[in-house]
C-alpha cells in the first residue's frame, strides 16, 4: 500500500538542500561553493579547498596558515589504532582495511558524538582530514610488510603523504614537487561531488545521529564499488586487460553489446551528459606527470587516448552521451606516481573525506533535517496465514 513516487536510483529526487557543490551536467560545470573547479585546481592547494568546503569561503593568508597548522596537529593516529592493521591479512584489499580502521576511530573519539557543539564538529573534521593520509599510507605499508612511517609536519599535505607511502625510516625521502603538486590536484578534483552515492550514504548514516567517524566508514564502503570510486582501479585493470591498441575495437564492441555485462570503466556519469570537467583537468595532470617522468610513450596512456578517441566517435557512446569521467585518467597518473592499483580508491576516499564531513556537518546543522527514511512500493506476497510445518507441501 502507499502512493509513493517510485524513483529507482534517485534519478529525480533531491534528498536535501545544499550550499556546498553545484554541478551543471549539460554544461560540464562543477563549482565548489560557487568557484569553478578549474580555477580552484589551478590557484589553490587541497587544504585551501578543504577550508573552502568546510567554511564556505576561501581562507586569507593568515587563516590558511592557521588551518594548515591545525591540521598538522592531528596527523598522528592513536598508537593503539596501529594494532588494528595486524588483524587483517596482508593481502586484504586496502579498502576493506580502510573501512575497518576508519570505523574504529569512532571508538577513540566519543566527543565527536556531541554534535550540538560546533567546536566538536570542527575538531572531528580536522582530525579526519589530518589522519586520512596517515591511515591510507599505513594500509599500504602493512600490505608490503614495511614499517609504518610517522607523519612529518614540516611537509605540505601531499608531500607528507608521499613520504609516508614511499619513504622508509632508514633514508631521507624527498617527494618530487611536480608529482606532489599533481597528487594535490587529484585530491582537489575528488574533494566533493554533491549527492553522489557515498556522500548520500554518509548523510543517511549520519541522519540517525551516528558517530561521524562511523558514518565516514559507511561512505568508504559505498565508494569501494566499481560503479563509483572503485572505477579508477577497474579502469586500470581494464586497460591492462586490453593490453594493446589493436584490441580496443574488440572491447568497444563488448561495451555496446546488450548481452555482455562489460562496461567501459571510466566512462559515463549519472549527471555529466556533455563532459566531466574533472576528466579534462585529470588528462592535463596526466600529461604533466608522464612528461616529468619521461613516460610520454607510456603504453597504457597511449591505449587510453586511443580508447577515448574511438569511443567519442562511436555512435553508441555519442547517443548515450557517455564521456570519460574523472576515473578514466586518474589511474594512469597514480600508477605513474608509483601508487599501486589497489590503493587508487583509498586516495579517492582520502580526498572525499573533506566533502563527506562538510556534507555531514551541513546535514546535522540543517533545521529541517530528519532521519533519512525512504518508502517503497511493496510488490511481495499478499497477506496470508502461516501453515503449520507438518502441513506444508
Ligand atoms: N560503457 C558502456 N555502456 C554504458 C556505460 C559504459 N561505461 N555507462 C553507461 N552505459 C550505458 C548503459 O548500459 C545504459 O544503456 P541502456 O540505455 O541501453 O540501458 C545507458 O548507457 C545509461 O547508463 P546507466 O547505467 O543507466 O546510467 P547511470 O546513470 O545509472 O550510471 C554510471 C552511471 C557511472 C554508474 C555508469 O555510466 C557506469 O557504470 N560507468 C562505468 C563505471 C564508472 O566509470 N564509474 C565512475 C563514475 S565517476 C566517479 C564516481 O562518481 O565515483
């Protein structure tokens, strides 16, 4: 019973009012707090963008330094948290580890439950944004058996992350500034994207009044899937599988076949029906990184470009308005930087934490906020009586 509007996949349902991010899918436009993503990627670093998303305005120079210092204060994790890693198999998928470890943070910060206090909400944001690089790098180090690296607060956000990923306690590690800047832009491009599946998950989990750290763990779980954040990993695996430019046609044919479940990973988007502005920026980052590393002739990059070219000219993709999305090139850049494929979605989670926490805060402080509780169209059995076991056929 019930006359509810059926909207599978929420194609036309606005679940909230938001002031954070605006997308015009037809124009291929993405704005954070009104600022075009292109300008933010060019002129700001990730922590400035995080400040913007959190506070609604870009910081001035004093606010920027103060925010960076605050984040630095929180980069270490509780020593007890490091024990959680050893409960996982070394070959566990790092997104499984992330879901567990970030969820475990909720047991360390009970003050996060005091949502009515703006200071507590702000500290939860700062803690998570500061600790995510440490937690992601530890997941990687654990998988290789290498010792954990403590953060170095002398470094900027991206360089510190690279050092924790690729450095070791015996040697001085200096991150290549071109690669660190590229990574910082990747973070900015992933920082928020209005009511995508994982953000909606964080809001829904948060709407019951749950601990925000546990809500972020729910977001990480949702992000993992290949239709969402897992697409960058799946895209690189697809490119490896295709292997050679000569086989692109075969895979395009498969993607178009109704009876084949194969989809071109890194293509298509629920909202962008013209192009994904993040993909354009990512392609440029990719060019810069490959040039810096002398990998312009990289096999996978060439393959990706060829795939993009053929797909963009193909009637099927044109008619269905399927364009490369942010995940199409991000895997190649990350691989070139030295990040292993299974870590790609963790990088996405690291950056999206800023958007998740911003949107959680917006929801929890919204005077109109209610617990998220969708209705359904029931299509199951009509009311009937239980037949005693002995009489059942
Ligand atoms: N390759 C081949 N056909 C596709 C693809 C693709 N990548 N994407 C969509 N289609 C077809 C789909 O089969 C459908 O065909 P038909 O109308 O004949 O049923 C039509 O295009 C519309 O697609 P849809 O699946 O109904 O669209 P959606 O809005 O529900 O899904 C999507 C959007 C992103 C989940 C989907 O395009 C997809 O699975 N893409 C591949 C995975 C991917 O790259 N995901 C990353 C998204 S961007 C980053 C993020 O948000 O995490």
